[in-house]
C-alpha cells in the first residue's frame, strides 16, 4: 500500500480552498483538484474515499482550527469585555487564515456538501460561546434574541467583511477591527 505524503495532502487542501473560493463549489471536481494540486487523481482517493468525505474532513479541520481561537469564559465578570474579545479573536483568526475562513463560510452556506451528521454535530460544539450568550441574556446585558439572529448580525457580518477585504485585496487596521467588534457588540447589547 502506498504511503500518504503530507505535502500532497497540503496541496490537495489548498487546491480545494482555491477552487471553491475562486471558481465555486459547483466546479470542484476531483480531476480539477488533482490538476491544481499537481497530483494524480488516485492520490486524492488515497487520502479521501469520496468528494463528500474530503470536503467533510477539510471542513472539520478548518472549523476546529478557527474555533481554537474563539474559546471564551462562559460566566465572566464582564460580559461586554468577553464578547468583544471573542469577536476580536474571531476576526484575527479569519484574517490570519482567509482561505480557510472563506471555504468554511461557503460550506456553512451550503451544508449539503458535507456529511449531514457531521455538520449537525459541529454546530453544537461551541457550547462555551452559547453559554456566554445565554449568561449575558440572563443577566440582562445581551438582548434576548435567538442564536441564529445573533450569529447573522455578528459572526456572519464579520465573515462578509473578510470576504470583501479578501476579494478587494484590502488590509484592515487594528482600529478597523476594533470598530467592527464594537458594532457587533452594539447589535446584541441589551438596552439598559
């Protein structure tokens, strides 16, 4: 049996990111991935059983990597400070890993591309963030909105900002990231 080459795996992942971002997931074929990664198509199947399993594996790895930057304290002494830290760290993770973040965003918007049970399991993984939001709501510092609404007006907004800056080849300053995180906080902050 042939050994898996880590360099080939990196090339395959990069090809998946590039094709998905630049050409759309509709144009993501194993032959196109192999050509861009400069590996035989059989090499892809050596690493992944199918296109769905490949996308699932890359998505899980990407999501775990980005999630590692967004750990929070569920019941902090200062909810506003912890939420802003969360958004700042999330922004930093996006800007440090733009291709992975854009790929993850595409999959989040098209979850049928990966294994359903895996997608569902991953959406329930961020308990610390969910607990922080619920805690903030319980003590009256976060507006009593559904999690979907909070995600739409915060995390999704930050994802959109990344997409605009990436596609236009712009750089965000620390001050601009701080303004973005402050806006996200204002959206979910409870009126007191």
